[in-house]
C-alpha cells in the first residue's frame, strides 16, 4: 500500500518503512506524528483519489531526527553597478519514518510504554547500632595540693661598723693657703664695623661729538676773456 501526502507545501509518495525529509516539524526525536492531508491511497491496482483529500485516511510516522539540508549558494549581481552578493543557506528539515497507512478513520495504535522493571524494594533499614555504654567515670579528682609555706626571708647581715677616720694629720703642717681666684677678664669691646658704602667712581665723560665742518661754497673762477676778433684788413 502506498499514499500521496502533502506537508510543508510539498507532496510525497510514501509507503510503509520509508524515510523521507520534510519541512521542519515541531516535534522531538522519537515522537509520533500524524499526517492527515492524504491526497491518494493505492493498493495494487486499486486507487482512491480524494476531492481534494481522502476521507478517513491518515499516515502515521515517527520523527527520526531534526537536521539541515544541503547547502545552497545565493548569488546576486547587477551589471554596471559593481554589485555582487553571495550568501549560503541550509534549510531546516525533519527526517520521518513512515510506520503505517490507515484508512476508514482508523487511528494509529499508541506505542506500548516500555515496561521498566521497578527498582526492587529496598531492604528494611538495619536497626541502629546499640547505644554505646555510658562513658566510664572520670578518674577521681586529685586533692588540691596544700599551698607550700614560703621560706622565711633571710635576715640581712649586719654591716660591719665603718672604721674610724684616720687620725688627724700632725699640726706641724701649715694649712694650705687658698688659691687666689684669677681676675675676671673683661669682655673685649665689640667693635662694630659698619660696612662703608663703596664710593662710586664718576662716570667718564663722553667726548662731545664733532660737528662736521660746513663745506665752503666753491669760488667760481672768472671766465677767461676771449680775445677780440681781429677785423680783416681791407
């Protein structure tokens, strides 16, 4: 048996256990999907064509994976405009495996949930360990030691009496005369030396600038008298 279905704006001819790539469907991997847009159902020589859909016909499929198609290049160009653009694209697709083709309003059987053996009941908790025996009584406390009596402080030894001062010297020696104190020196009078102001030297007089001598006007020489022209003799 085969059928022609429509999904994602495209038509596909499918049979049981076929794997096809269709436009992306919102479903997780391993989920079951029902395709209700069935345009034709055929079984050998018999065919049933829908107007536009076949009544009561559905196709059950299982999602294998979500992936992307082959890469295509999109190239744009405008001549004499220095315009060129190249872009790549990969379409999102969903891989489906056809599990059954149903007619007359039948619905696909639900997947039997895999019976997962329940975890064995945990054995009853072991009884808690017996309470520890009471701790042995602590050793008897030692009697407080009597404070030791401090030994009496030793008495200070009596200092021997100082010896009598040496007997006075014989009187024959005259007592030394006290030394005369040296006369106090008078402090030398401080002579204040006032710095005398430096005498300024008189500035050297600059020689007076000599005035240029006035030029005497040149005396004109008297023009030489020309000799009188001699008259020719008759």
